[in-house]
C-alpha cells in the first residue's frame, strides 16, 4: 500500500465552482483507494501547517504559499502531480510566453506593465481584445475583461495597477466557436464541448463569442496540441479553452492546471487516478535504475 497525500483547493480559488472542485477531488481519492493506495487528505491551510511524510502528493492547490511548498517538496525528491512548477507556469504571463515560444497555436498577444504609458504600436490590438491579469489565475470576474476600445483597455490597466497587479496579458479577440476541453496527458481521456450548449460558465465570458455554429475542426489535432501544451507547461491534468474559426483553425486561449472537470468528472476521475499511479510507477523505476 502506497501512502499518498492529497491537497484540496482552497475555496477562495474556486470561484463559482467550489462544489465541482470538491467533487472531482473526492472521486479521484475514491479511485486511488480502490487501486490499493492510502490517501491522507489536507485542505490548503492544513497543508501549509503540516509536515508531509508521504512521498507522493497530488493536489489542486492554487495559493502562492502552497505552490512554493509543493516546489520545495519536489526539490526534496517527492513526486508532485500536478507539479508546483507546472501550476506556476499556468499563471497568465508565464503561460503566454511558454505557449508562444513553443509554437502552440495561440492568439496574438502582448505583455504590458500596468503603470506605464501605453505604446502606440499596440493600438490595433487593444481596440478589440481581452485583458488578463498577468501574475496569477483568475479569481475575480474583473481579472479577465473584454474591451472594444483603447479607452476601456487603459481604464482596466489603471484598475489593475490600483489593485497591485503590475503586469497584464493582452490577447487579440478571436472570432469563432468557443470550445472547452479537459484532458489527462499520457492517457486516452480527452473531452470537449461547446459551453453555450451546456450553460457552463464561471464568469459569463463565453457570451462574448456567442452561440457556436459548429465550425468543422480536427479533434485529434486539438488533443495533440493540448497534450503538447501540457508537456510544455509541465502538467498532466489539465483543461482550458480554444477558438475554432470558420476555416477550422484552432488556437488555445486559456490553459489550466486541474480544473473542475464538471461536465465529465465521472469519466475523468479514474484516468486521473491512473495517471497519478503511472507517475508513481515511473518514479519508482527511475529510483531502482539509479541504485543499480
């Protein structure tokens, strides 16, 4: 029996999805137990106050202090899924740089300081765009905003500066069908859907793109680029959003470490549990080879 520590997500980091995040975590615990593991569960607060003696840690953590502790555990040789370094990579600024630099299809984007005058060279981009806080994931609705004029963009950047958010990511607005996806790298699990058809929304941003018209696209290609993105970001359990235009071109607009899997959690949970066990097996095999 392998002892595993599981870290639940703090409720303040589950805007409008507290129940969904708790549900997928509990289902994964259930499947890990059925696979013969012992699981010790912690809230993020308990995690920060506890000594973790398990060599395997799976987590939905989002608190910056939790992420730093996860990274310390990794540096000490523990297996952490998703990696604390991977979770940090999914914050907006780092994610944008990593996806673009690794040729993952992505909207035209720029990273700007919130307390400096706006550059004239970005005027075309900022008249129809999305403004996203650069330092973290979205916690409040205002952390991601659609703007149609430069004036609106400048107002949001000024608001970010007042909130202590020093950088922002500006993405061009892409016209087309908005698609949400969930995946577990290294497995055959992949699920996608149109959020407008299932009334699935965290903050209502999906309404900007409107009702999907069913633009044809290659699902295998979408899964391929999502798994490439997961590898680049150093995570296994992921979800996100993309836009498919009228010609079938796909671009990833958001990528998250361990989302709620709300529309497909019953199907996803056994694959997530198996992914954790597979990473555990890989680690044990590596340690064995190092001892030879």
